[in-house]
C-alpha cells in the first residue's frame, strides 16, 4: 500500500464558519495546516483555540499572503463578497498550486434562494482570475460547519467535487476522506454552479426543519 501523502494546507479566510472545522479535522489527520486571515493576529487566535481543542499545537496562524506562500494546497473559505479581491492579490503566489474553492455565490439577505452569477459560479470566477496554471476544484460547500468543529461527531454526508483537473480532484477526494466523508467526482468545473446552488437549498432546509447541518448523500455507490 502506498504511503499516505500529507499536505501543507492553507485555509484562506479560515477564521469564519467553515474554515476552522476543516482545519481541525485535517490537522488531526496529519496534515500541516495553516489558518489564513486578513489579520495575522486573528488567524493566530483561531489557531490557538483549535489547538486547545486538539490538545496539541498542530495549527499555525498567518496572514493570507504568507499562508498562501508556504502551502501546497490552498482552500478558500471566504465570503463570496470577498473572494475576487483576495484572489487578485494572491494570483502570483498561487501559481502552480491547487486551489480548493469552498466559497459559494450567495446573495444576502436571501441566502436560502439560489443565486447564479453571470460567470456561472464562484469557482469559475476563481479559475478565471487565477488562470490555467492553478487548477481550481469546487468542494466542501455542502458540509455543515456545525458538525465539522466537533471532532467527535461523524460527518454524515458526501462531498461533491467539480473540476477540470483529474489529479486535483483526486487530492480533494483524499482530503474529503480525511475529514470523515466520501468525495464524489461530480464532473467538470462548469458543474460547480450545481453544488454551490445546493448550499442555498440546504440552508433553507436547515431553517425550515430547525436542524443544524443538512447534507447530501449519493446512493447506489459502494461504500469505501
């Protein structure tokens, strides 16, 4: 059996809702994880809080630029309104690296209604900004943040993965397995509008049924 590969992962904008939960689970799985934020002090504070939960100093906090400079894999978890401006500043730094885009094109205040931007999706916007040397994968949009940070709680859903680069999607699938989920190849990046739209649907389900984290499960596939 091939030795499992560990990555240096920068969770950019990782101090919000989704980022900390992904960071703590990847750190627990053995990856070198860095929380990135616009302000380094905030990143360090969130990293310290997560390390306290882990009982070990496994996660670092850096400003987004510094985090992007030292990573193998960048994971973008900023709000949609902040995505394009941040990526424009990181474009040169991210060349030759993989970007996993968790950001969803939401249009407040009606975030439970599907919004599709002219470009199709936040992920397609990211790819256009970064250029062809940065494979962009859309993934992890439909994993409830509420359960991610509770590392004792199983994450009972699948992760739909869209992208145009097979190797990049394979890495995203590995990282899905590392947080306790199953990565499902959902096709090319143009399909990202569908998985992003599902986030709005799930937000609405959470509100109507008063539950913390509805998810997606694909039936008919053999369990890994």
